[in-house]
C-alpha cells in the first residue's frame, strides 16, 4: 500500500507536499479531467479532497458524464522476454490463452473494493 494516496468514494487522490508553499496538494487520479485540491494540514487536505470528489460527482451528474476514466479494455505492457515466455507456457498448460491468463492474474490481484465497483 502506498503512502502517497488518499481514498474517498472509490476515488484515489495523489498526495504531494510543497516545501516552498508549506502545503499539501494533489489531484483526483483515474478521471478524464484535471481536478486538484490542497490543504495546509493533512486534515485540511482530506477535507479538500472529499469536497473535490463531491463537486466533481455533482458536475458529472449535471452534465450526464461518466466520472471515471474511459478505458477500451486493451493495453500494452513491457516485461522481460523470459517472463513473457513463462506466461505463455503456463497459460498453455492451463488450457488458456495469454489474454485469459493475464486477465485472471490481474483479477486475482485487484483490490476487492474495486471489483465491486464494476
């Protein structure tokens, strides 16, 4: 679990600190828009993040827009050739395609709260 994120209503916010400005700041991750928030303390940052999420959800509802980032269901990954071969070999032994094998591996490692969102 990373320490540089906060969560609220199935949204993730990045957490950064600006020493020059002496404040915490971040943005809502996993959306198609840029929504930022900031606070002078952790408590203020959390409150600002929650308000940003609530405001964003309201704006999306008014606009009839899906709040989460749109995805197409395919992506490229870069892995070592040996790992690639081992994945193909293991998938074949299990009677699966490489896509099925990777999808199952991802599903088995996804946060259960995220799986319930779908």
